[in-house]
């Protein structure tokens, strides 16, 4: 984009630049900068008034990403502040199909409604054609409609919208078999040998036509036809019973036909005659006869396709071919495909639905919005008058299509949103001026999860003391250092673009650690070895600390009597917030081991006939004893064990004890584990015992021999009979002094706290003797600053 604008404005790239997450070419001379919404949001964190900019344009605002909605809310406050300071900032929100009422009628967002400008686009007229009936199999209908367009209509590219990658590839294969394109063969030199460059060029040409080696099967039609003829001759020699096939009805399965055969000529011609020319918009236009078999240059387009293959849609089409692009909704707004005159719109999209409470996601095929349908139709009117064939009826369009798609912020989990805004100092997220505010249930669920994970106590101060092993993908890094990253990714089923971003993210995290952790100088080793067992253990603990609310436990098969039910639940797990069990997918690397305790990144539903089945993915095995350490808020401590006895840790100044505990609402039993003793009267009594023993303050160790009673008497049930011990305990319990930091904080506000109570516990020690020593804090003893929550 920046290169195109620089070229059209005749400016150097140093003045028209871009900046995305991991790369950019911005210079001090930059005057126009293209960036993502996430990058601009990061700049607001460091420069709230965006003092470097005079104009900000938010394009494609109808996509309503979470970051865009936050930006609009922030900029609605920044613009007036800049105006008051005499440094005006212009904000332009651009879109072709924006729901304007969310902005102009939202008084919380804009107290004074902003002016609305409508600019007529350079758009040719597009004729819309609806189906008489809405078919269930829209992929097959898209295939049939494309056949009719290609056989009857004049030149012009065809753009087909379907819902997902699998449908794209399925339709591409069928169209390539029906209208195959054969690359022209090159003349072989007189010596009979081709140069290496010519061989590679031929291979590339073939790859651009056929992506999957299986698709070469359609070139073997002649061989298959000969085999069939031989089979018929063989059957003719056998005495077979006469069977009337009309008495039998076979299920409609075209898998075999897809792989080996193309549609029969008669059947195809019969299907073409079902629609008249008026429905296709042929009236007054001279088209190609159906008898001609012009090849189609069929190309797929979806987000996970490599950049090289995506860019093929912009390359010249081979001579004698018609361009046909089969795409998901990625071609709806984000890019303009040249030479498109006909659009076939299935009217559906794959939508990810989230449960607002549990976070379970499910991909469901739903109807698009009317705004999206208009965007798709508009693709046909960029170069000339075009046609859009909608594979649904006008009644379905009017009754089942929403006017606009629901904003992302209202249908996605908002944990990242809340964490980002807390980092920016926005504590009351509920009162933020969103264009379309998220549901209260979503915000409450997000806040609850972040509190459980400990992320809301002090967002900016949360740093882990574990090694940054989370960024270590040793094998891929080593392959990249040897220049073999593309081969490595192809062999292991990885996306090269994703792996490149992982490597850039590793550099970014390393830099963050070097900036924020003193005495650490980490480097990025391109030949980093795979993690050791200890590092892998740290890795799993890091993941548990970040996903502690997504713990699952294997269904205990020993408790199930029915053999068939045990077989069904072999790979099933109970999740903390779900009633139904979830299953490990067949592709999971942990399926064979099936560890008892795991954490999962995501739970999702898949349709299985008339029923649904829950799956979990992003699985990591954990040890149950870690839950007490990393997810204490979800653990329920039933009893503090006296044996092993609680101990005082001098480094942290805290008391640790062994406990019997359960996890979550289901009360899953946890093994005996050691944790910091919970705040209670018992914890205060134990702290008093360690204080008398001289463990807490070393300057009191000399007075232990002068105690009237043993330090252990403080924790005994009969200690209330001793008035001196009782007053000492009450002083600690009243102020909830259960660790050294709490005691130091109390002494900061009241230096004489506990002086009299402690003096009464001693033999023959005058108050005047203790006063110079009080508070008995040695300068060498660690004193941690109190950590206050934001």
C-alpha cells in the first residue's frame, strides 16, 4: 500500500512509509505513515495525545475490529484535548458500508455528532440476480452457476465466495477438471537437454496450474476410459443375472466422480438449459456458445494461503483463459482483484461463536449481513458493468440477513481488551466510550479470569522469574539459520509466515527481558538447541500460570462399568467450567499418552450429524501439585496439616505449610502440597511462634532463653489460659500479622507495636532495655516494598 501511494504521489519511500508489528521502513523524513490499528494503539501508550500526527484516517472501519473500536473511543477524547491546546488533530473514519448510527447517535462517544460525508465511488452498475429457491448445497450450486456463466457469458473474470478453505479447494479441483488448462510445452534444444533454469521454470508453471499431485489424475482420463472398455468386454463374456437398476436408489455421493471423472457432456448441457438467458442477464449480450471449451484459470484464495500463491491472482492470465478466483470472505474488502466482472455469492460465512461465560467456541456457517453481501456484489463493478449471482432467494435476503455484522468486540472474549486498557491506565472499562460496548457478562467473565490468573493485581509489574523458554523453538531456529526454513516448514506441516513471526516475536521478548530485568543480557542464538527437561518443565509452568482457568482432568474410566461407555470416553476429559466432557482430537500428539491433568488453549464444538461433540486443543500436560502454586485462587484448602510441620522461609519472610486441597467447583482431589499458609488466626499464631524463636528477627534470638514459656505454646489450644501469651496472640491477630512484610508495614506506622506484649513474655527484662532495640529490625534482613494493586 505504501509503495503504491508513494508511486502515485511521485514521492520517495522514505516519505511514504509503513509500520507493522515486526517490520517497517519509517524514517525521520516520513510524512505519510501506514500502520495497523494495533501499532497505533501502542503509540498511544507512550504518547497519549499523538503529538506527532496532524491527521489520522481509520480506513475499513466497518470491519469493527476490537483495536479499531478502542482507537475510536480514545481518539474521541484525544481530538478535543488537542483542540484545547491549539494543536488540532483531524480524525477521519472511512468505510463503504459502515453502520453510521453507532457513531453519530452515540452521545457517550461523540457529544456533538461528527459531520457525515458521502463520496460517490467510481463504481459501475452491478445487476443483482437472486435464486428462485435457496439451495442447501451451495457449493454444488456455485459450481453449476459457474459452468453456466463460463459457457454462456462474455469475457470477464469470475469471483466465487464460499465459506472456508476446504470448500475453496473442493471447488477449485472440480472446476479445474471440468475446464482444464494445459501449459504449452517448450521446445527442447537440439542437444535434447534442458538447462536447469528451464526445468525449474517448467516446474513452476506446472505448480501454478496444479497445486496437489492428486489433481494430475484428471489427465489420465484416457487410461481410465481404456480400462473401462476392457472391463465391459470382460463382463460381456460372463453370464450375469438381469437386474433392473431402476428398482434401487443409491445415496448421492460424488466423491469418486470428483476424483476420476468430469461431468458428462449431455448432463452438463441439460443443466445449462434449466435456466433461461434472462436469469443469467444475457438479454442483449452475445456470449460464447456452450459447445466451446475455453479453459479456466482457476485460483484459490484464503487467509492461510502462502503470500506467493495469493499474489498469483494479480499476475496476467494465460492467453485464451478466463480468470476464476474461488475465495473466502478475505476478498470481500481487504483487496481488489483485477478483471472481475461476475460474482457468485453463496451468501454464507464461517462465523466463530463464543460462549460468553465458558469461552467455548464453535465455527458455524451462518448467513452474511446485507452490508457484506453488498460488498461482495461491488467486486463485480470495478472495471465495467457486472453481474452478481446470489445463491439465495430475495425472501431469505430480506428475512434472514442482518443489516450489519456484529462488531468483534461484542462476540469475542475481551480478556486482551481489558488487560490492554488496564496497561493504559483505564481502570473503569465499563465506562469507556465504545462505539458498541461489550456485554456486561463478557466484561465480568474477563475480569474474573484475569483476577484468577493474578494479572489485575499490578499489570505493569507482573514479570516472571522463569527463563524465557517460551520463545525457544530450537529445531525451526536451527533450520532457519541454515537457510532451510521453507523446507523445514513444508516437511513438518508448518506455515513459513507464522514461523517467521514467531522468530520476530522471540527477538521482541528477548529485548523486553533485557530492558526490564536487571543484570540480564540475553542474546538470540540462531542455533539454539531444543529445551532441556528442566526448561521444558519451566515452559509448562509458564503456560499453566497463563491458562490456569483452563484445566482439564481425564475422565476416570475405572468408575465406569459399561464397556462401551469406557471405550467412548477413552480420550475424554472433564473441564472445570463445563458439564459435558471434551475430547482430545485424533491429531493431538498427547493422544497416545493421555496424561491425567492437562491445560488447553481452546475448547470448541464440532457438528457430528445431528449432535455436537466438544474438543480441546493446544494441550499441555501439567502436574497437579503445580495448581496450588500457580492457580491458588481456584484451589479450595480443606485442612492445614500439622505433619509435616509448617516452616518459616527466611528469604521470603513467609510461612509455608502442607495442605489437603481440591481444585475448582467440581472438587477434584489434589495431592498433598506445600503453599504459603492462608491468612487466618492459626497463621498469625504460627508467625508469633517463629518470632519468639528468633527466626523472623535475628536480634530477638538472644532473648529466647529468657522467655517465660516455650515459643510453641503460642499455637497450643490451652494458650488462652496464659494472659501474657493471650495478649501477644491478640496483638498479632488483630492486625493480621502473618508474615514478615506485614510486621514491617505495621512497624512503619507504629514503631512501638508489640513492644509491651513481647516484654511481658520475658523474665527480668526491663522495658528500658528493649526500647533502644525496637523495632528489632536488622539492616541486613530483607525488607520488601509493599506491592499495592492498581
